[in-house]
């Protein structure tokens, strides 16, 4: 099985071209579309989405992710082997998925060597179709990365700085996802179960609960959500719109512990 996560959208031919190229390389693959609606160029958002899908995928799944604002530059196209496979641009997209795959080896794809498998010219602006998709299809087919890639150290991979930082009693966090309901997900795990969450920059103290309906419609709350990250939400409303927050924004948080 191969999963696809991109920021290509659905209006143009890009997703179809990518799938066609993959099926041309390996007609027997099962392709699962995760999403093609990642916010354009948002590596943080793409990393979150891929991390969650990897978390629940079976061993051996090949995950192809293409959120690639640096396409055509010197950034590497990489393959990571672990309990599952990642095929992505080396721009930080692997940051959260790597936590789930138990990585063992990594390679950088050689466009000239992979070209012999696909038989067409590699575009300088569409590596999803010409590099990442075919590489994922080849791996799922059982072709060794050694046939079209060169091994690199795992610690050379680009990582995003998504580690929470604490100063005094304030946590400095970032928004890593805002879902279609407007729930704001922050890069904070394993924080316990506070009584409330304060957002000093907004002058807000909001209750912490297990689910949305524990506050009235239209009211703010904090909760663990379904991904175990700290989440800010509005029952039957949008916290993203209420607080004017988007992926990548910095948020200061103070946890109010139970007395």
C-alpha cells in the first residue's frame, strides 16, 4: 500500500498525473489518498498529517509526501526505511512521521538513475510525478533503493524545530494544524491533565475538558483531542477563526493545575 499526502489541490491534473506515473511503474499498487489539500507550501501541516497517518498504518506501508516549496533547488529527495517507508523532500516534512517509523536507513534519490525506470524526462518543477511517486512505486514493488539512490546518514535529515520551550511557567508552542472544524492543534504532548489553560496573549483562561460538549455551544475549551496533542476548540464553532490562528503561529500557554 502507498499513501499520498500533497498540497496539489484537486482542480488541476497533478494528482492524476502522479498516480498515472506510479501505476505505469507498478500497475499492481494500492494507492490511498490521505489528502491533497494541505495548505500550499505548509511543511509543518504536512508533517503533522503524515505523522498521524503513519501512526495507524500497517507495517511496510510506503508513505509518499510532496509538500515541496524548494522543488528544483538543491534540496534532497529522500527515502527513509523503518517499520514503514517515507518518500519525501528533505525539507523537514519527516519531522513528525519519523517519530512513528523506527527509522533504520536513509537514501537520497538520484534523478538520473531513477529516470531509467520511468523512461521520460524529469521536470524541474514536478518531482511528485517524476521522482517521489515513481520511487514509492518502485519500493512497493520490491526494488531496492540502492538501485536508484545513495545512502546518507539518518542524522543528516532536515528537521523542523517543533519542540515545546518553557520559560518560567509559560510554554512557548506552535500551531501545527487547524482542522476543518477550526480546532487548533498545538505541538504539546504528555502535558498531564490541567484544570484550565491560559492564553496570556489573548487574555483568556479556558477550561480543560475531555470532549467538546462539556461546554456550551460557542464557548472555548482546551482538550487532548483525538491526536493527544493539546487542542484549543470552540464547541460547534471555530477556534481558528475566533483567535485568528493559523499553522505556524506561535502561542504562549500556561497550564493551570488542579489544587
